[in-house]
């Protein structure tokens, strides 16, 4: 006897639909991050506190996703990762993370998913990923070392991700 979720689908099928929805959410999030609110603009928002400069990674211009990709390739495969290959590998990490979070949402979803579920999901992913997991793995520094605008941009991007993922997943689970 196969396990069935509330949607009537097996967990494997639901997770697969979640991977698709998470990848779609990541694509929309990436567009929002690069086209709607570029990070350099948001960094100028006054925050009322003077954060200390981040301590790591040592190259502050290297996105976290590229740090993960570089550390994996150089640590496991013992090969350098640079240039275009590092950018592509960073995007693979970015989309893989979004797809994995989408699969988790699909497995936890009960009933219909709507806009408010997406806002909650995006906020949770932002809080756990950007503010806990990434600093704990020393991929970036703790939130207190970044200006307010950086946090607002990241939260806004994750809200877009969450809403898109939830709405795409709701549609996919109903088919």
C-alpha cells in the first residue's frame, strides 16, 4: 500500500511537483533580485546602526552560491572552479536550493495553497536559510553585520519566491 498525501498523490510525485514549483519560484526571485531591486541600491538604505564589515567569505564580491559551488568542487573534486563555470555552478546551487525547499513545501502542504501561505513560506525560507544556515556554515556573516537594505532586499526576494512557489505548487498539485 502506497502512502498518500492530502492531495491524493504519492510523496515522490508531490516532491517532484514541489521541485518544479521551487525552481519556478527561484527563477522569478532571480528576476526580482536583478531587475526590480538591485543589491547596490538597497545597501544605501539608512539603518540606524552602523554594522561592522562582514568577516567572511574572504572575497566579499563572491555570491554565497558561488562560494558553495567553489568549496564543493575544490574540496571534493580537487579542481579549481573559476570564471563562467563558477557562475553556472553558483546558479545550479541557487536553483537546487530553491527546488529542494519547494519539495519540502509540497510534502508539508495540506489543502490549498494561496498568497498568504507563500508569504509565510518565503519568510521562513529567508529566516532559516539567509539568517541561520548560511551564517552557521560560515558562507556569510551574521545578520547584524549587514545594513538594513540588504535584509529588506533579501526578504522581498524571498517573499516573491514563496508566493510564486506556493501558487505554482497549488496549481500543480490540483492537476
